[in-house]
């Protein structure tokens, strides 16, 4: 338990705060578990802190919760492919996987049992996801998938848990099932580089070659791969007390019928349903035989009836779908309550939403996201007066947002992101006084934001990015004191940033990139009272026609982790006061008119910085050696400035660098030998400098290299046109011009 608490502290999982008025904390508990090896011996004892996520409220402290896991057909295909091509299979386990996910919601939790603090009623405000939270699995998968996608992996559309990386003739495959990873590649060097990359991003445990995965024992020989579920089958038999049973050739007696009065179906602990799901998983890899015991025949018979769609009918053939069994296993054996949640997300649905949906007045939540639904949203939706959540993200809906959706007076969350909706935002939406989330991102909406939006006093998330909205950012938004996220990016908004926004102490994200915002009416700059937004975590104002100097009050925003002010007309010195933003992991000040040397305070701002972009400015002086302290750095761009001196050896300490761009400066000397430690580099641009000496041959070890540009320098010696880059087959650009 102590080691688990220590791991949570090191991961910065929570802040200890006083419970705000009106907030209800969730509880937590300890779960103790024994982890076994494939032979049944004990591997280790584990204690895990689990949040009581069942007390969370949809739309308040949790939103989307779905996270994909590997399909069994994908597991079988991967094993077959590895066997045919003689690829090695390795298994990795992510330590405390769910703790890596970042929480978007405001969640408070009581202290873990056995640990407490003196004084007033303190609670833990969660910053990272925790086991037991409804959104924990989704947040972890989003963090993991984004890490792989950022380095060039492609996510399969058939199975979202499958990631592939194709580099010339090389193929790397990663399969994820919650926190268990299976990786394979035909190149051992690539596998080792991938392991090292994953270990830098997440703490992983290398379990070696694949031996035990999802209850399947994997044994390998020269003749192929042998799969066994012996331990899993013995566990099932042990659970039902049939370890001494005898196998028979016929799995069940013919012409047997069951009814809903069967005693096995009335088990209050649903052991029957649990056993059905266990057998369903076993059937994914094996044929099933059973004992002649009456209970076992009942289980298999009912299992067979369930998967053919007739829960209590006559036995039919085996050609059916496991999916029905999973549905049946969840619902059998108890009287069903009236459905209040309609969840058909990610089902590949076609056609349109029926107007008869208005008859389902008992529905509280409708989830239809990630389908292919088209046509208009039927106006009959407005008859669902009890509806609290309406989600239609990622479909192909057209037409206007129906005005009479205002009839859903209890609506808390309305999400229509990534459709093809047109017209204006109906003013009637502003009568939904309980609305906390309005997500209309990535549609074709026009007009302006209705001024009556100031009536939505409960609103926390206002997401209107990637539309064609005009007008200005309304002054009335300052009345929405619960606002946490404002996203107006990629619209046609103009005018000024209203001063009332800087009184929103709850604001976490302000994103208004690619608009024509001019700052304040008086100075044309970012107002200094921006520093009042003490909870602001993400500030994104790139390409917004801002000018002046970057205000020193930004240094007061100690919770900022993302700053993007690129593509404006800021001038003056580099803002050293940003060193107070200790949580910063992304800083982009590119394409401005900043001048002077790079301040040491800016480099020391955080060891967590992942992306630093200062390109296309007028920076001068030498590159400080302290850059080597940014060990988490993956992308550094200081190109097109006026920097001089030699490239510091300390850059070799940034072993996680993927992109290094230093072109268009006045660097001299040779390429330092320390650069060879950047084994995962993909982009290396040193063009348009005064570098000299020979082009080092250690560049050939960069197997991930896609772009190498050494043009317009003063290198001498032979050009390594052949042989040196024979292993780096994926270079798409090699620049030697002017050598």
C-alpha cells in the first residue's frame, strides 16, 4: 500500500485541496490481488487504490467513457502472421497504466483508507486518471495512442487497438489490451528502440517473449506456435466444482429444452451469467467439450440457445456470433428494468434517426456517436423532456440543428461534433438552463454566437471550433462563471478579446487560433489581466493577429502546460517570466518578431517540456548548453534565427528527440559526436549554416530517419552517397545542395 501511494505521488496524480462548496467527493478503496505465472506459481502480491467510480455523474465529473480493446480475431491473426513469418513476439506491461491518463473533468476524491491529514476537510483533486474512474480506460488509451501516432504509427480502422509502423521493408506491430502490450517486428533493433521509446513515455515492465496473454499460454517451437488454455479451463472447472468431472463425446443430450423458470437462471449472484462469458472467451480459441453433469449441460445448452438469439428456445446450430452471447450473459437471469440509456455507439449504423424516437420519453441518455448516420436530426427529439445527454459525434448528419431541441429541459450534455450541420446556432438552445457541455466542433455552422448564450449559467464546456462562425467573442461570456473550456479555433471571429473573460477564474482552456482577434481596443496586445486566470492550463492564440509584447502576467499562470502564440506580431525579448510555468510541456512562439538571446530561465522552465518551437524570429547569441537539461524534449525547432556559435554537445542528452531543426542560423564547427545518442531521431535539419568538417558516418544508425538536410554548409571530404545510409531506407529528403 505504501509503495502504491508513493507511485501515485511520483506520478503527480492529485493535489491536496479543500473541498469547494457544492462539490461532492467520490470514495476509494484498496483492492488486493495475487498475480500468477502461466504455471500457476505466484509472481507477486499487489495492492491497488481504486476509485469508486460508480458514484460519478455523467456530464458532471465524467463524459465519454468508451475505450477499445483488442479483438480476439486480431489476436489470432497477429499470432498466425508472426508464426508464418517467424517474427519474435514480445510482451510488455505498463506500470500503473491508468495513472498516465490526463483528466479533463474536475473530480474530487476522499483520502485513501489508512491515510489521512490533520485539520480541515481536505480532499484529493485528481489530475490524472485513477483505476475505478469511469473515464480511466479511455484517458489511458487516448494518451497511449497519441504517443504512438506522434511518432508515425498508423491506427487500424478495423481494430483501433492495433497500431502499425511501416518503414520501407520493415513492419512494426503493436497490439494493446488495456495495459498489456504485444509487439512484433522482423528487426530486433527496431523492437529494442520501440521498447526504449515506450519506457521513456510510460514506465513499462519488459516481460520478455510472449508466454501468457489473456488467459492463453503461448509456446513456440521451430514448427510454429502452440496455444493452450489449460490453466484458464482448470480455473473455470474449479469455480463450478467440476475438477473431477469426466469428458464425454456428446456435449449435451439432444432435444433438451429450458425455460425461464430454470433454477440456474435465478441465481442472485449471476454465477451462471459469469460462466457463460468464461466459456465464450474459451470458444474464441477452442472447441468445447463438457461433462455429463446436469449443471454443465444446462450451462452449455443455455449458452447455445443464447447465442442463436432464442434465450429459452430449442437448441439450434453452432453458426452464430459471440457478440450475442456477451449480450445474453449480461441480461439473463434477472428481470430487466426499463432502459434509460440507448447506447449504440460504434456499431456501424447507417440510414437516419427515426422520427419515432420522440416516443421513447423514458430515455435519459442517447449515445449514437461513431456511426454513419445521415440526413437531418428529427425535430421529435424535442419531445424527450427527460433527456440528459445527447451524443451524435462522428456521423454524417446534415441540415440545421432543430430549434425545438429546447424541449429537452433536463439536457446536460449536447455533443454534435464532426458532422455536416449547417445554418446558425439556434437561439432556443440558450433556454437549456442545465446545459453544461455544448460541443458543435467541426461542422459548417455560420452566423454568430447568439448573445443569449449568457443565460447558460451552468455551462462548463463551450466548444465551437472549426466552423464558419463570424462576429466577435461576446462580452456576455464573462457571466458564465463555471466555464472551464472555450474553443473558438478556426472560425472567422474578429474584434477584440473581451476583458470580461479574464474574470473567469475557473477557465482552464482558451483556444481561439486562426481568427482575426486584435487584443484589447487600447493597446492591441494580450491584456495584462490575463494573469487572473489562475486555473488556465491551455492558452492557444496562434495566427490571431496579436501584437505588442508578451505580458509578464503570464508568469502567474503556474498551471499552464500548453502555450501557443505562434504566427502573431509579438516583439521584444524572449519572455523569461514563463519560467514560473513549472508544468509547461509545450511552448510555441514561432513566427513572431522576438529578439535577443534565449534566456537561461526559459530553458530551465520545466524538465517536462516536450515541444519547444522558437523558429522564425530574430533571436541572437549562442545556444546555451543548458538545453541538455530538457530530457523529455521530443521536438526542438530554432530554425531561421540569428543564432551563432557551435552546436552544444549537451543536445546529445536529449535522447528522446524526434525532430531537431536548426537550419537558417550561423552555427559553425562540426556536428558534435554526442548527436549519435539520438537514436530515435526522425527529422534532422542543419541546413543553411556554416558547419564544416566531414559528414559523420554515425548518421547511418538513425533507423527512423525520414528527413536529413545538410544543404548549404561548408562540409568537406567525400559525400556519403552510397553505403552509409543503406540501413536508413526511409529517408524521404536528403539535402546536399551547395556542398
